[in-house]
C-alpha cells in the first residue's frame, strides 16, 4: 500500500528526494504521514483540497481490499 501512495506522490511533486512517508499500523487501521518539500505542499493538497481528497479516496479503495481502514495525513 505504501508503494501505491509513494507512486502517486512522486508523480505530483518536483522535489522527489524530499518525500517522507511514515506508516503507523494498528490491528485494523493504517495511518500514513506524508511529508514533502515546502514548495510542493500545495501540489499535493490541490485547490480546496481536491487532490488530497482524491489521494485519500484511492488509498481507502486499496485498503478496503485488505480489510483495513487507512488515513492519509499531509504534514507541511
């Protein structure tokens, strides 16, 4: 699952070396904390948060196949 998220983020940002994805997993939930460069933060959030919401939707669909719940947090 982390690979899917990493692929999506890498295709959105310019500074690919600054991407940090931290995964915290419990029994039923997984939390991904995504950190990118300051200048790329707006690109992963999008206007009115639409890109961020789309990323969360895709990740929920991937997690649903494995009977998990997932949360994606963007840290500036």
